[in-house]
């Protein structure tokens, strides 16, 4: 079974602080996705990373795929209350018949 | 946003009754998925479909069945609901072979009393 471990499980910070959350696995993935989920809603895709070592930026969010394509990190600069939510990573393998593996998520709370 | 809807959005039912949840997409995506989300367990795959009438089990398929007679509709059935099936159910769609870049519906909150 492919497992994706996310850390930390919970994170509470003040507005303006920086933070990094992690997504780790012992398996190699062909791509990795990050999603954000707000209470009462479905997860929303933020980014896909495909190449080992790839870095993508989405405004204040920076996503990095590990060189070996087994892990990823999400860094948020100057967090805002609107960043509050559950952040999920998911790994896909082209040989896995259309299935992705999801981590359990990091719940982020940004206090004003 | 991807065109994906779920119905009903909320349902309360009694133990032992059958329940069917519907997922409808307007994107013509090949892959469709049913997940359940529970505190402490994240998203767990119940069943998925890789084409019309082509389905397969996920990691928590016991007690659930699915059907896909049209590209746009994917039905999840609880033949005899149990309290352990109280959860939030999400449908997702994807066009990619690897199942990446999934687009999720708004969810159905199911309570089995």
C-alpha cells in the first residue's frame, strides 16, 4: 500500500507568519497534487508537480517536488486568514489505473 | 470550476434502509470516483470508474456498490445502511490516466441513525 504522510497534522499560526507543511512517502509518484479544502466544501486543486526538483509558485504559496519524486512541501509566505483550511496532498502513478493516494491532510488555522 | 454536482446534499436515513447517492458531471471526463471523508481518516476511496460500465473497488468498498450506465452519471448505493456509514461522501472526476488532477463535487453529508 502506498502511503502519503503529511505533517504537521495541525498548525495554528498568526497572520503574517511563514509556514511549511510536508508530504512524504516511500513510493515514487509520476505526479503529486496539492488541494485545499474549506469546511463544508470539496477539495479544490491548487497545483500539480511532475518533475523531480520542480518548484511552482502560486501567489504566496510555493510548492516543491522532491528530487526523487517521493515527497513534496508547501510553503506559505505571510499567511492570511483566508489561507485557513485543510491542505491535502495526493500522489498518482500512471500504472495505478486511475487511482490517486491521498494523505490525511494538514489543518491550518491562521489567526487575525 | 468543473461541472460536477452531487445529490442529495444532505440525507438522514435509518439503519437497514437502502440509499443511493448520485454524481453528475458535464465535463465528459473518463474517470469518476467516490470517496468518504471521516475525521482522522482523510479521503478514502470507495469505488471508482474508468469508463461506462467499467468500475473497480477502492480501499473501503465493503457495503457499497456502484453503477455507471452513462459517462455523466456515477451512482453509489448503500444496500443496507449502517451507522458506520455515517460520513461525508465526495465524488470526483478526472481525465488523466494516472488519476491525478481530480475535481471534486460539493459533497453529500449522510447520517445513518
